[in-house]
């Protein structure tokens, strides 16, 4: 599969308004996004009881392609490295990435 046909990574940021650390993380995500293309989905944990239960003590949480990558403070270099690693993974190149609704987060029970 050609690299051009591999869809960009999906980055999900679980946060809530009024959280200064969340705002800082979103700024880092946007700065990295200017250099490394990816899809971004911001999720307000207050909008869903399950999200609030799962992430209330961990926000901000950054997931890449449905897998938890970071919790709390985020450094741009770390995010960029994880994105480049995810984008070049053999599974991604084979098209074996599932939408986030079909993947379990690595810390989910079960």
C-alpha cells in the first residue's frame, strides 16, 4: 500500500472546559498538528457519563488511533514521536486500523 493512501492518524483528546492543563495539552496538539498531519477529535468528558467516569481523574487524555498514548502534561516532542511511530506501523500500512468506536482503550477492563 502506498504511503499516500494511508489515512492520517486519529488523535482524540479527552478534556473539559476550564481545565488549564487540558488547554495546555490542546495547544501542544495543535502546534504538533501544524507539522504532522492527523485527524483531531476533541471530546468533552462532561458530555457523556461513561467518558466522565472513565477519565475524570486522568484528563487530559490523548489517544492515538484508539489507544491511550498520554495522560496529563504533554510534550510536543513526545507526541510527534508517537505519531510518526503510529503512522509507520506495519498494521497501519496494511490498513488494519479500526475506528475508535471499535477499539478498546488499553486500560479498559475485560
